[in-house]
C-alpha cells in the first residue's frame, strides 16, 4: 500500500489535507510538531483526536524547543502580542521564521525512513496570512532539495491540495471529504474558546460565513 506522511497541526487546513490523503488511498504517517506555540496543548489534543478518528496508528510527535529561543514571532514569544485588529499587509508578526522549511525537512527524513512516496502539507497561498513559506515556488524548491539530499532510490512528492483555494472553498472541501470540523483548532492565542479576533480566527470565520456553514467550535467573540 502506498504511504504518505502528513504534517498535521490539528488546524482545519492540515486536517482537511490529511483526509484528502486518506481518501486518495494512502496509508498515513501523521507528523505533529510541538514548537512552543501558545496553543501547543490544544493543538496536540486536536492531533490525537483526529488520528483516532482516522484510525492512524503511525504517529510522530516532534519537540522543537529552539523556536522559542529564536522568538521573533507572536506565536512563540509571549512578549509579542498576537494581533487582533484585523489582517494587515505584509508578513505578519505571527509568522514563525522558516517554520515550514524546517517542518518539511524533518518530514523528509521520516518519509525516507518510512518509505513514503508523498508528503502532504496544508499550505494555502492565495488566501493565507502572507507567510513566505506557504508559496508554491518555495514548496517546489524544497521538494527538489529533499530529493537531492536523500538516497538515489528515494523520491518524495510534496502534495499541497489546498494551496490555491480560498478559505470558503477549504470549508466546503472539508465537508466534502468528511472532516469532523469540531475536532480542529485554529486560534492563535486561546486553548479553551477561540478568541474570534486573531488572524487565524478571522480567516476561519470568514471562510465559514462565505461558505454558508456554521463553524462548530465555540468563540468568545
């Protein structure tokens, strides 16, 4: 059976991507990162619940403490406030420096070990918050680098099924592939009820509104 490694944060995008991989007939190896993010505990719980729902037994949970040491992001440095005033132009302070590059490099190592032929990541380019490591040209570049840096017989394709979708289309796709959206978590700063104000909450709520579907998770505002 063909195998794929899925980077699964527990958010709506990565969860939908994992469901897509499952529906395409891949045996899933799920990969989650604890990197000192504000909602680390909640995201890990979401990851475990989604793996249980999909009957995924092959799981890797990687701790990356150095992101907190690097700082420079509101997600990992509590001295930087998570913005709640709406999405602004440019790269936001919630961007974690080269996070996806590091995640994909680690995923490449595990994929080679597990003999996976594909890696799935839920990056979104058109309707994202402006993160440079979500761009399609970056993904193509790192795919080439991973394949150059692994054994000759190893070839890993990085699959990004959501990369050109808008949030409302991702909500519809999630429903189409059977995602239990109540298991997912998107808020950047809260672990009980979502704040409803951070960039991630705003994008998610806007997506549900435009899709004409009610978001099943609870919000403070």
